[in-house]
C-alpha cells in the first residue's frame, strides 16, 4: 500500500501545529519521522488515522492507495484501522484496557473484521502471542495488562496492530518507555514483522539511532514543518539543518552510531 501525504496542515485554536507536511511511503517502504518534543510528529501520525483530538482540524490530503482518508467518516476509518493500517502507541499501559484479558484484546481486530467465534478468537490470540515472542502463549493470553512487564505489554500492543496483517504500520514512539535492552528487542521485532508482512512502516521517534535501525528514509520535523528529508544514511552522514545535526550528535553521544536498518553499530 502506498501512503501519500500532501500539504497536511493541522490547526488547533487557530494555530498551525503541523504546517504543509508532504511525504510518500511507497508499498513496503520504511519512513521515520523524527523531531524534538512539540515538533508536530505525533499529531502528523494521528492525522493519518483520523485520531486527532477534537480541538484539532486537518486539511490537505492523505491517501492510501489513492483512497482519501482526510474527511472520511468514522465508520469508514474504523474499517481501515486494524485492517489496512495498524497503529502502535507510545505507552502500552494506557493503550490497553486494564480490565480485559490480553488475549481478548489481541484478537479484537480479528473479531471485528472477520467475525471469529470464541474458540477461534482464543486460538488467534495464542498464535499472535507466539508471533510477537510472548512467553508461554497458552497461559499469557489469560493474564491482565498489569501482570505483564512493560516490554511484554508493548508486544501485546504490536500484536493488536499486526493482527490483520495491515499494509501499513504506524508506530508512535513505541520504545520510549522501555529500557535499552528491551528497546533493542522491540526494534528487532518491528524489523522482522514488517519484513514478514511486506508492509510499509511509519516510525515516529525523537531518537535517530533508534530510527536508523528500522527505517531507510527519514523526514526531520521542527515547528510543525519538515526541515530535512532523504535517505537515512545520507541524512546521518551529511545532515544539513542545525536541528538534524543536533539529533545526530545526540545519537552519537549515547555511544550509538546510526547504521543501516536492522543493524546496531557501537561507536
């Protein structure tokens, strides 16, 4: 599936917090959106799926394989979410329902889109738990979110997003709340699942070293606008904008040098 974003503008209280953003994610492409806090990257991601807060309005164009998403009805967007587009959120503790077993939450997209019965739903949840590397799948599907670690909860969130094998996966800061060791494992999981599904990826982060492990192309945002864009390797090796240079320096200061997707190189 090809995602095309043209002149996307998001306005809150008369102020453009995302201003004229345009980019394309080709079928199977991996695009990273990076920027400091308040740069507009998360609002851009939410606009793609019709999940903007009520106070925000979006103009421009967002198409998925030529189908316009901006202005689509909630019913139309509900059909697209989970089936054509999967989304992983930053904080799995708040994204998951604390009162429902994780197996039921993982299989929910399949029940909605394919009308599975109870037995089929449980087996689908076990299969998803296995797919995302959760331990003891037959048992863990009966647990509640508070009984899982942060990394395990994020794997549940990823399982929900990929349940219907969407053509595009959007991840909004999915590793920010995790420690470095768990973060690396989650990035490896993203890399594997996207490759297995041949799906496109939009990965939002403030960490260039993280982005470079899974994305071949990058757009850098500041003040709601794209200030630099291009292949990840080029942007890392020869950043042009001062903000981009700062992000590269910050990545190297952590002891990591951004490399090709799927690799990690220590300085």
